[in-house]
C-alpha cells in the first residue's frame, strides 16, 4: 500500500454547489492519485452535500459532524484523521491548477527548513474572471496591505507571513487552529504560531489556486456574526502573540486604527462593539490562550515583525479622495512611529537593500 503524502482537508457547510468543481480539480491534479487523500468534514449541511458526495465522489473521505463546528474545528477534525506527511487546508470554494500539489510538494520536500508554504491564489472579480492584484502582507494591526516590491508576475518563492491556505508538515503541530475562533483569522493564528516556533514560511507562485471568494459565507445571513468574529479574532491574535513590551508600544497605533476603522465603516459598529465587550468579559480565557501560545515561543517578536508593515491601512482600497489622503498621512505617521520606537518592519528592511 502506497504511503499517503498529501492530505487535502476542507470543511463544508451547505457548499454543495462548490463540491463538484472542487473535487474534480483534485482528481485532475498532476500528482499520483494513490499518494493523495481528500478529507471532507461536513459541518451538518442541510443542502444535500453529504448525499451528493457519497454518490458522485465515493473516493473522498467524508466525516459528518452533528453540528456546525466552524472552519477552524472542521480543519482540526480533518487533521486528526489525516494520514499524509503534508497537510493542505483549504476552502470548498477553491479549485486547483493541475500542478498545484506538485509545485508545493516539490518545494517543501526539497527545503527541509521550510515548514509551511502557500500557493498563488487568484480571486474571482466582479466580472467573473480570476485575478491577483499582488501579494498581501499584514500590518502590525493585522489588516492587509499589498507588498510593493513583489507583484503578480513574481515566479520565484518568497518569504511572507504564512498563508491563508496553508500546506505544511504535519509533524510540526498536532492541530492547527484554536477551535474558539470558529472562522476568520484562524489562518493568521496558525501562521503566527508556526513562525513563533522558529519555522520558516514561503509562497510558491508556480502553485496556483482559484478562489470563488467567501463563497459559502455569501449563503449565510448572519453578517453581523462574521463581522464580530473577524474583529474579535484579529484582536485576540494581537493580545496572545506579541510580547508584552511590543503590545505596550503598539497601544497608540491600536487606538488610532480602532477609531478610524469604526468611523470609516460605522454601519458595522455594533458587532465590533460586541467583540470589544467580549474581549473584556473573557479576559481570563485570553490569558489562558496567551500562556499556551507563549509556551511555544522560540524566537522574539523582531524576527516576525520584519514581515509586517508599519502602514495602518491599504491606501488603494479607499475610493474617497479626502479619506485616501488622510490614510496616506496616517500611514506616514505609522512609519515614523515605528522608527522612533525601533520597531523594524518590512519597510525598514526594504530600504536597507
């Protein structure tokens, strides 16, 4: 019996319409079929996903949950049942280029110091075409900005802050995600944890995946719930991963971004306020999570902050002329602030080259 090399794991919740293209693309991968396993963790779907998979794709391993455990725990369940040397965590609304697995496997197999890699992910735009504007880097507050010196035509692997769809060595960690996250920022949690443990990450642009874009979430009506999760989980990450001295340094920037973010998107103010109260009333739980994360620390913040940006927000996302100029000024302030406090972000290292 051939040894499984890659376990592809995806949770599914009422994503039946994506299952066909997703599973078909796995079957077409330019990689030995007997060296890949596909694990579909169904989070108690009500749209016939389970029956459809059993009938049309009996080769996929199906794990049926009795409730919706969310993306985070759905992945964890898949990993606990995986046989592969490498784990690929993905979404059901993704399809793969035929060489996706081959390129990721070849790179990580030949680079023993690399623990986690990611693909070039093309997102579907408003016209129904797949495109990539560039590659993202996180700000210190973990909003995304576009990397200025790595564009969509880059083909050589490069170092980044993890991946939204990680392909990693199974032996580095038992389960990837904190189940309390449910959805959103769990990829940041895992990437940060991997780097905190001293491992390296890379993006491999020759490996390509196509993303529908929040496909399954579009089907849900609890928009406030996902705004709440996104803001709460983002802030949990900041509180449990940074060293205390770094958190103290970042407090003024945190306050500024919270004010600007909520003023600019005031329509979602209520679920964000709910997330802030959750953090206050669950502070003991956050401390528990922090103790666990910090117990894994092998490197200091400086080695991770170098992959983050001093900018506060991505300027290109702002259409309003006045607001865009305000954001530009705030980003310049962020850069100056980091220089004063000796927080050496990616901008510092870019200017040194």
